[in-house]
């Protein structure tokens, strides 16, 4: 999809701004570039530690990726207009709405990347929680691989209990994708377990990348 120049230029402006802030203020680094699928769309499944998470995944891609955002966020005066400008996909509190499902599949099928947080909400303790099953149907119907991602440091920087963030090191790690062939061979329950396992592995690698011992 070719986006209007005023939108693509705006996205690149925010990309550069977020990259500079992440590098200079939080010492941001990432790894796993070799695992990112080329020439195809993908469903990016990441753990959810804080409001920083979409940025910590998005700045790893020079090409624009797509984000999901709760319907209520679009009602916020400035932030709502920003995510609308960035073409975020609205979802309801319980998961994807019908319109959100259709739009997500539309973007996947035209070869774009879509980021989803399968836990459904930010972690309470920094660990990867249980996953909700909605992403399984998206991957199957979109006919795209699943790219697991682990984020670490964002919980320490901006947990749910804090009103404002604090400075700490931030890391993002990408793992090997789950291919279409692998997805087809797994039931939804098996796929959820495998995605959870891979996100946990990526999260542990991100902790090692921060210089911390992996948590049990």
C-alpha cells in the first residue's frame, strides 16, 4: 500500500524522534534482525510491559508497521488524533471488533506487518502473562507467519503503578518466526502455548541483553 506523502513523511518524523529519545534517554538496543520475514506480512506478537511497547517494536522497522489501539484511546484529544493519523486499528475492550478484524486481515493480506499484544493488557509484575486466543484466527486467516518479540526494561521504566516514566535501559529481541506450515499443524491451544513459549524465550533474551539474569 502506498500511503499519502503527508502521512508517510509524518510517520518517518515520529520514527526519527522516537528513535533519538529511545537511544539517548534509555540506551535502547535491539537484536534479532535476521528473524524478521522479508517480502511478506507478519503478525508480530509481543509481551506487554508498558505504554512504551508499541514504540519499542515500531522503531526496529524502517517501514511503517501497524498497531492496534483500544477504542477509548481514540477519544483522547491529542493522543487520539495522533494514533488516528498513524492509522492505528481500533479494537474493543474484549479484543478485536468485527471492523478491527477485517481491517487487520486487510493489511496482513497486502503484505504489511501488524503488531498485537496477545496478553490483552499490560503486565502486573513484569512477567509474560497468559495469552488470549484472538491472534490465532488472525494468523490463520491472514496466512502470515507469527513473529515473536520480547521487550524488557519497559516495566521497570513505566509500570502500571507509576504515573510518569523513569529512565532505565530498554531492550527488544525478535525470535524465529512460526511459519505458515507450523501454524497449520497446530491446534489453537498448541499454537497459543508455542507463541507463549517463544515470547517468554525472547523476553529472557532481552533481559540477558540488558545485563540481567533471566527470571524463572
